[in-house]
């Protein structure tokens, strides 16, 4: 299915947000995620299903000052 990840079109077979993160090599990464502008906490990623056209944002935390 076709979705958008961080503004780029992506073809994926992942059915859940957790599976998408694994597919993208970010399964163990500490990142913030949102689907269609709704925040998805880490514990809910396995249950959050994806559909064609979904917009996913994956953001890595940064430190600085």
C-alpha cells in the first residue's frame, strides 16, 4: 500500500505502525510517532493499523542547548 512517511511517498506491506517502524529499521529506536496528525504512543503502535493514504510522521528526539 502507498502511504506518506515524513512527507515522502512510501510503498509498504506493513499493516501496523510497529511493523512499519521495523520495516524502516527503526523498530528499537526511541522516536515519537503520529499517524494522520494524531500522536501514537509507543505502547499503542502494535495496535495502530495503517491504511492506504495514511500520513506517518517519525521524529527522533534531539538534545542541545
